[in-house]
């Protein structure tokens, strides 16, 4: 599954009165910035910002899921998996980042 992501925020649309406004909701490392798109079939797509500064889109269902408390952007998720695998194989923490943002 390819999740669209951006370095700078794309334009958001106004939340209709018939929809619940999730702006400001925090889920894991993500914060909802605004409504990105509306679909009759797939529901609402919300623009979220990760703590690393990247923007991605999440569906309402994923944001409201209480089991998603560790949610993060694709890049942060990849870095987390690499750190976990190195820690498991080498038995120690390694400072590994894919970007120069830290």
C-alpha cells in the first residue's frame, strides 16, 4: 500500500458540518492538520503531520482506532524497523537515520 506523503503541507478543504472535525487529534506520533479529501465510498482522508515534519494522509477509521497508538509516517516506521532489527541482531542500539533532519 502506497501512502501519499509530502514534505510541505498540501491544501486542505473545509470540514463540512455533517462530519466530525478531527483537526488537532493526536494519534501516536501524528497530529491531524486538516481535511484533505472526501469520498463517499472510502470516507474522509485527513492530512496528518508526523513529529519528524513530514505530512501524510490517514483515513478517519485509522485515526479513531485505539490500537493505533504507535502510528507514524512511512519514513519513521522504516527507521524504527531498521533500529529494531539491528538491536535484535547486534544486541545494541545503533544511531541510524536515513535523513539529516535529526
